[in-house]
C-alpha cells in the first residue's frame, strides 16, 4: 500500500509539473495600432503564465498589401508552442490576415475591423479616389498629431503617452500603412475572431462593426484609457 501511495503521488506530481510547463509555454502576442507601440497595453493585465511578446512593425515596402505585410509579421511568431493574439486597430487587421494561415488559440481584436467593410467610408472612398497619395509623409504624420486629440478626445487622459508614441513613428511608415488600410482587400471576416469595440470610437465607428463585446462609451483609445471592462473580457477568453 505504501509503494502504491508513493507511485500515485509521483504521478500526480508529474501531472502538475506537466501542466505548469504547458502553461508557461503559452505566448501572448500583442499587436499595437498604427500610431502606437507596446505602451498601448500598459493598462491591461495578464496572467503570469503567459509569455508576453510585443509585435514590432517594420516600415512596409511601397505598395505592399495587408496580407503580404501579415506574412512578414508572421516571422515574429513561434508556432511551435501554444499562442494567442491581441491586436488593436491596425493590429487587429493584421490578425485578421494572420488567422488565414495560422492557428492561434485565441484571436482578440480591439477597436479594429475584421474586413474592409467595417472601415469608415472615408477609407473606402480613398481606395477609389486616392487623395492620400498626394500628401507628403511628414505632412501626413503632422496631420495625425493634430487630429488625434480632436477625433479621440479621451486620449488626453494619457496625453503624453499617446503624443510620444505617435511622435516616434517614421513618416514613411505612416503613409505606407495608411495605404495598406485604404487598399485592404479582405471582403469576408474570419469566423474565429473575438471583436471588442467601443460605442464612442470615432476612428472606426461602431455603426459599421459587428462586435462580440460592446464597451459603452469606449473610444478608439480605450485599451489604455478604459482598461477595466477589456481586462474582464479578455481574461475570460485567455483563461479558459
């Protein structure tokens, strides 16, 4: 009986070790928005069992498509272990493309679009009449700095962070990512995306969006400015 008890204890101990090892191997890839970086996720909290990896965006080649760019980004992802995605704005669009050929455990997009049809008319209009092409890159970045606090006023609660993130962007990067968004070809959204959107998102208005979770008064910047309801939602999916 004693030997049997020892064997059972060993089996249980090995099972717990295996479970802990498996949990430690889960990687959470965070995809920021076009004018932001890893600081966008500072207000979100994640279980210690996740390895957090912040996706970096290289300057796109001229004329590159969203799907082509996603394939380049995929080189930052280790598919040999369990992994999940969280992406904001442009990051969510890139995730929409990645899930075409990758199999994350969870794909959560926030303040984003699952296809070109969820983008506001001003983007779709410019795919027909590309006014953006005549705007110099530096002027485009300067315009973004000027308009961001007007379009999304709640970013002023974290004014310095948003200002510094946007100021760190290369003007060429900004213009080429704008081109990618305007010319995004995705017609149909992926079925396995979890979409969180705010009712006061003025950058990607909710009227065009079919979201799984709607945050009342949530803005385009709500990942940083209104994290509490987002933390609750993503925790429910990541800790299944």
